[in-house]
């Protein structure tokens, strides 16, 4: 709604954002009125509004310096309130220095008191004061509520654990080394072009254009994703496993490695896993009640985005930032938030999965009990109802290889972009998940499964053959649709992550009908797509 500030008949400032700018000149008296959101004041000729006089709450006309009544259209003027908008408790904030605010506040109060004494009796004065106090209290309602959240955050922030101290020390060393490299880059190559950007690149979504630096992972066309230089095969071979019975490394090892550039020991990982356990088990009941209020027909990704956005209220970085911490310490509290989010999202995602796909009737976090003796991935398997070693290993592999994906894709880029504004990790992740939910990005996983299930449905009891898949794929393409899961903007080889999951499936359940269909599609569909000249890597 368009708002105006008036100084005794003269318009001082107009905005459509409910944010006012204040003149350095003295304001004799300030009135606020709201205009129609359709016919906005500053888009109209002033004469169109000079129809009827504006009066204050006492019926007195506002007078110009030339003794002419200030007039305005009656259709857009609500009752005028005599309010002290310079009060620090008021919702309207001014972009001026403290001294100017203080002086104007004093002058405004003096003039307001004089005018009120001349035109109103003592009872009306009392009513105005009561209304002003009531408005001030209402405007502080959010701050009062946030105080209770601050108390909750401070109550759960105990003495720092040994593993967090170690992790922060190693992360700090990594940050300092990275800063020195960036300084060297800027000093030695300040004007060297990195990328050439053409109209085709822009229209194609900045493909092949370097827009930011990401050193945690990199996507190379001939090798696939590299985690700080390590291939998928190297990660699987070199990272620590929970125990000798595990086929794959634990996901926590990737978190440690990306933060510190060091492959952790199993002792470090078990300490980190217990840290995640201790944070994950502290999710308050009202978070689960928030999820319970989301209809179960809501897509699980939407439920996750909503819940993570809600958890933003518990951001330690947000709290400390507004308390005025040093800029040099930002990263410590951002790291704290990131670790807490990783701990919480394990439980939250499991609860959303369970209430959406398994039991719509569960309430208040029922069944969300973590086991301190399990790693992060195994606890997720347990929470969704699986204690099988095979499922635990599959989830370890899945979380390990999906932990990072350089900075050029939509979700990673959005996460970096939001984080660069100093929005806390909860909001950064929520934005990342929103981008990931699109069918040209993360939702493609769901679309791939849907495609395979449809193949299975059309196959029925017929034998699975090369010819059947070939015909099904060609018929599918003839409708103008795109077969999900094939083709990549950068990769020129099969995605090594897919190869790792394919190997897992063939080793553990090679006779499963879906695995058989997947394997046949893998052999047939790329040959069909290669006939399309637009597809560089099917």
C-alpha cells in the first residue's frame, strides 16, 4: 500500500515499500495516511487528488503555509492517526543518523504536545497516550516472541565438544590457506579473462561460463565429479568405514574432508558422528508439530523446504550477528549452523518420508529415536524402518556421493548466492532445495524412476528384450518428451556416481525386475539418442 508523510501540508516523501526516508529539515508535525493500492499517489497528477480537505482526528484542517487547506481525494484517505513515527519502537524505520533522529524526535514531541494541549482536553491526551503505548507493544510482539527463541538457543548451547574444537581449528587453517591463494590470484592476475561469454552461453544458461570459485568439488568432462581432486573411485577406496562389516565409507568422512582438505581417521569420524547424534536428538516437539500441520499430500521436498525454513528461527549465526559479533568470527557460527542443520535434517527428512509414504497417522515425532552406536546414514535407515546392512551401505554410498556437486549447477549456485548475502545456512539450504526440486534438476531422479516403472507396467508378463526397450524409447521420444536421466551439459562419459550405484545394484540384487530394466535401458537408449545430432553425450 502506498504511504505518504506530510509536514503541515507539504508532501515530504512517498514510497510503495512502507519504508520512509526522512528529510534533515525539521518536521513540525507528521501525519500518516494510506492510499489505494490500485491508484497510487505518486503515479498520479497531484491536482487529481486535491478534491477535499484532509483533517486530523479532531476535525481540524491541515493548513498550508499560504493558509490553504491541503486537499486529497476522499476515496484514498483513511482516518489519520497522530503517531510518533520517530519512536524506535515503531515499525517504520528511517535511514538517517542517530543524532538527526533524536533531534527530530524532540522537536516533533514538543510541537505535538503544544498542538494537542491547544486542541484537545486531558482525557483525549490520555487516550492518545494509551493508543501509542498499545501500538508500541504490538510492534514489539515479534521481538518479544524472538526473545523466547533466543533463550531456547542459549539453553542448548553448552560447552563446545572436543570434536568441534578440532574441526574448527582445521577448518580455520583451511580458510587461511584459501584466502592466501585468492590474494595471490587477484594480485598476480587482476585483469586476466577467465571466460568468454557469448550470447549462446547466456541464452543457454551460462553454460561453459565460469562465474564463481568452488574448491570443494569440480566437474570434469572426462572424469566426472572430483571431490577436492579425488575421483569417486578414490573416495570409495580411501575414506574410512564405520567397521569391517561396512562395504562403503561413512558420509561423515566427506563432511570432514570438504571442510578440512584432510581424509579423517575413523576415531575423528566416530566423534563427529556422536556430535551429530547429540544435536539431532534435541529437536524440540514443536518442530514435529509444525510438520504435522502440513498435509500429507504435500510433496516431501516441499515439506522439507518449509521445515528447514522454519528451523531458521534457531540459527545461532542469526542470533550472534544481531548481537554484533566480529566479522572475523562469522564463519564459526555459520559452521555451527551447518553442523546443526546436517544433524537435524537427518531426523526431519526421515519423519517426512515416514509420514508421507509409510504411516500418515504418526504425530509428534513418533519413532524418531536415534541410536548413538550408529553412523549418520545408518540412523536414517533405522528411522525410516530399515535395519538391513545392505540398505545401510546403499544409503552411505548415496549420501557420500551426493554430498557436493561443484558450484555451477542450479542448486549449488543458488546456495552459494544466498550464502554470499550472509543469509544463514538454513535459508541457503532452503533455496538450494527449491532449485533442486525442478524436473530439469533433482526431480529428474524421480522422473527416472517413474520412467522405469512405466516401462515395467507396459512390459507386463512379456519377456524383457532389446527390441521392446528400443520400441518403447522411440515411441516415447516421438511424443516430444525427453527420456530423463540421459545426456549431460558437461560430462562426456557415464556419470561415475551412476556407475557406482549400478555396480551396487548388480552386486546385491541383479535379478530384481527394475534392475534388469535399468540395465537394458543403459545398453539400448544411448544408442538411440546418439542418432540425434543435438545430443553430444547420451
